[in-house]
């Protein structure tokens, strides 16, 4: 779904994470069962390890995510966690 200048994809779940050199390849499955992927590039190994741990935790807990893309940049968001933060 396109929303203004942002593209929004909801109901995604992490299927797997593959680390290579400076990147993380994240395999995501949508509500229809379609498999997609996102690649993140990191300059620092500590930052890459932190993101990998978060992605793998989302995979284990089957967390429903939203991917937001704008101007070549993208982010995976745990909507429920964001909503809870806003309420507290």
C-alpha cells in the first residue's frame, strides 16, 4: 500500500536472517505467504550484531512487523511495541 511518499507493508514475519561481510539479508513472509527480502548494510560489526539479535528475537516470537520504505531507505517496525511505548 502506498501512503504519500511512503510505502507500507504490514503483517510481515521474519523467516530468516543471513549475515555476510557487512550485510544482513532478512527474509520476510507476508500474510499471503509470499516471501520477500530486505538487505541492511552496516559499517560496524557491533551494530550489525545488535540488529541481528533483534531480528532473530522477532523470528522466535513470530512478531508481526511493518516495513516502511521511503527514498531508498527502509525500516522494520514492531507496531505493537511502538503503540505500547506511546501509551506509557
